[in-house]
C-alpha cells in the first residue's frame, strides 16, 4: 500500500467497500429492527465477519454515528447535484423526497445517539448546518429562477418537513409523505402566492 503522505496509509479498496456495505446494512437493520439490533446481524447482512465490523466500528455508538453522519452528508451532496441537473422546483421536490427517506433511520438513530454517554451536540449541530445549507441552496436557486415564491424561508420548509416526519413508522407513510411534499412544492410556486 502507498503512504497517503499524511502519516497514514490509504485504505484499501476492499476495506472501503466493506465499510460502505456495513453502513448500508446498518442503516437498514436499524430502521427495521431498532438501534439495539445485534452487531452480528449487521455483519451478516453486510456479508462480512464480525471482526471486520469491529475493525471499522469498535463500538455500536461509532456505527450509529457513522450511519447518521453519512445520511446527512448524502443529503447535502444531493442538493448540489440536483440543482445542477433539474429545474429548481423539481430539484427541491426530489431533495425533499430524499429527506423523507432519511427520516425513517433518523427516527431510530438520533434518539439512540442522544441517549448515549458523551453527548452528540456537535454532530447534531453539524447535521443541522448541512441540512440548512442544502435547503438554502435549493431555495436560493428556485427564488432566483422565479420558480419558487420569494417569501419562502428555510424555516418554512423545515416546519413542512416536520409534518412529513409525523408517523414515519405507520404503514403507507412514504406514499403519504411524498404526496404531502408534492402539495408543499405546489404551494411554493409563485402562482400559488395569490391563491386565497
């Protein structure tokens, strides 16, 4: 292996793949079975041994934190990609759908992290900053393009997303969440400003 030039070695490609598989499996397992799902079950779902899991994530808390951080980072990156690929209102709609998909694991992971010793206020503050930054980018593009009302604020969208988060565990929640997102985005269009 080559030295990364920063005092450490560059991770091998198979190690990076295993880490990614573990986080994907953990997200699914936490969402389906809760934050206390066995680490052995997560390793099994990822198709790796328990030793591989512990090499990457020596503690349950470390795994929970890594999954939470990864989900939020993916939301931030998605906003940048969507504003380049889609018309502004559609970019916001698609991002809000991604956010809805993020809600199910968040409902399990965030409370589990908050309950663990050591505090995670910095993680939550960073996550909030990334989500607000993503929303700010999406809204600015939409307002600049006159595709969204110019009186829309980040807090408006956050409050709407809180409504989307309601009853995440109930059957059919994703379809209801997507329908609600469609209604919210329709109301954000400039033509909706004069309604009422």
